C-alpha cells in the first residue's frame, strides 16, 4: 500500500491557507493595535489571546458538527468552503478599518474573522485522515505539516514586498498584504474543491480500513477504556501532568516571542515589519529544514532527550537575544537555531502525550494536549503584554527564556511517554508529529 502523494498535497492546501492566515494575524494585528489605535500592550495582549479563547470552544464544536454532516460535497468540504469565504471577505475589510482609524469597527471585524477561521480549522485538519488509510497517516501528516509551513513562508516572504507607507496617514498600509494572503486562500480552496471528491474518497478509504481491521488480530479490551485521566495509574498520571505542564511552559515562551516580535523589533531596534518578518521567516525555514534530521535523531535517541536538547537550545537562543541592543546580522543565526529548537520540541511532545493513552482514547488525550497548549497561548499574550506595557520591551526575551527553561525541569521529571520508535521506513515519516 502506497500513499497517494498528489492527493495528500491537494488536501494539504486547506492547511496551507490556514497557516498563511495565522502568520499574517500574528505579525500584523499587534502592529495595527499599537500604531493605529495606540492600544496599551496589556490590552493588546488580551485581544491577541482571543483567537485561542475562541479555539477552545469552536474547534471541538465544529469538529463534532462536521462529523455529523452529510452533504453531496462530503462532511468537511462545506465547512472549509464556507469558513474560507467568510474569512476572505472579513480580512480584506480590516485594512479599511485601519485606514479609517475606527477601533470599534476593527475589533468587531476581527472577532467575526476569528470566528470564521474557527469554523473550519478542525474540519480541514480532519480531512486528511478521512481520505488516507490508517497505515499511511504518518506520511500524510508529514505532508500536511510541510504544506502548513509553506503557507507561513509565503506570508513572511510577501510581507516585506507588499507593505507600503501611506502618504495620507504616515502609517504602514497593509491592504496589498491582506489581499495577497486572501488570494492565496481562495486559490488553495478552489483547487481543493476541483480536485478532491471527498465523499467518494472517504467511502473508498472506509472500505480499505475495514479490510485492514479484518486482517488484524483482535486486541484484548482494556479496562476503563473511556476513563481518561482518572483511570490512569498514579505514575502515569504524574508523567502526563508533567508533560502537559511542559507543553504550557514552552508554548508560553515561544508564543510570546512570535506574537510580540514585530513590535519588539520596532521599539527596540527601530526596524519595520519587513525586517522583523525576515527574522521570523528565517526561523520558519530553520524549523522546516530541521524536521528530517530531528525525526531521525528522535528515532535513535528518544523523544525525551530530543525535547530536553531543544528546550536548552531554545532557552539559550532567547537568552542570547537579550544581549542585542540593536539589530545585527547574527540575529538571523539565532532565529535559525530557534526554528531548529522548536522543531525538536514540537515533533516529539504530542507523541509523548498520546503514548500514555490506549488506542480508544487517542482523541481524548489529543484534547488534553491542545487544551494545555491553547491555554498557554491565551495566558502568555496577556502576561507578556502587561510586562511590555508596564515594565518595558526589554522584558520580552528574558520572559521567554525563563518560561522555556522552566519546562526543562518539568519534562526532565517525566518517566513515561518516551518509547523509542523504530526508525522510519522512509525519510518522509521523520516529519510526523503524531498519528491517531
């Protein structure tokens, strides 16, 4: 059985469009809130955390709704089409509110936009396993991750070219940038619609999975199969708590930097969004390049050791960044290492969580993982934003370094979730960050 690479690449277009949008959101919205509306950083942090607050409710809700949906286009495609259409319209209205200086209009549009994105994120992610046989989902997930990275790279690459300074207001004009990203989203989803017949493919894959299950030996039923966290033995519960606390801590450090870096570069170094985006682009490329060797090293040395190494490297990079009072070319090297460190952490953390679960609870334990990671991304823009506003921008990298360093302690105390998988049969499988 072989993976249909062309099909998986096309399915990945949905995730590419989502990633392109979130890269735009993280880079531009903080600058608009600060420079156009003169919003304090602590209040701005609350707004920047809104997407994660909504995600806690919208992602599971619309994931379940799409499970129950039955249309001629399939279960997931209607949500992808409808959500993308609403998002594209709303995101092109944001620069209008920015130019007019209407904060109320901007915040209302932004809230509606975040809801639109939340309606199809889970269905888009669920489409890949729907149309991919179970044994091939690791390879499929690798391609989806790569497509998402390409979406982020696109946004970072065009940011420096399409942001113009308005002659009327003297502020940056983001209209062309929003239009370019929205155009990419439209093209990606139209191609997906024209090439992927979800209902037909889902039926085919369901038959393949049913045949595979017939050939597999039956596994003995596990007690308390739906017990979740409470049903775990005490030592497993302790390890799970430590892993989830680690997830929260390193997300708090990393997300603080990715959310506020464009503002930091402006205030500390006097650099515009184009220069700041180049640093973030280098970090993203560093992560993409690192996926393959990280996956191979994880197979050899284990997940926990790779995470520990990544945590130490990431904390060191943030600590080094503290010393830069102005921009220097070596900042690019630091951000490339940040990307490599993040790949070492991100590739291995989710599998450690689901390793503790049994086969019938993978979805539930996946929910644990995303609850803690999203909760961290809700808290950190508020906490780091308060520090930026009331203490100073020089607190950004110390805050990030401390949070990441603290996660080294918690992950080191874990005793479970570190099984050493067999070496991947193909290099592509090394990109995978978890499978159901």
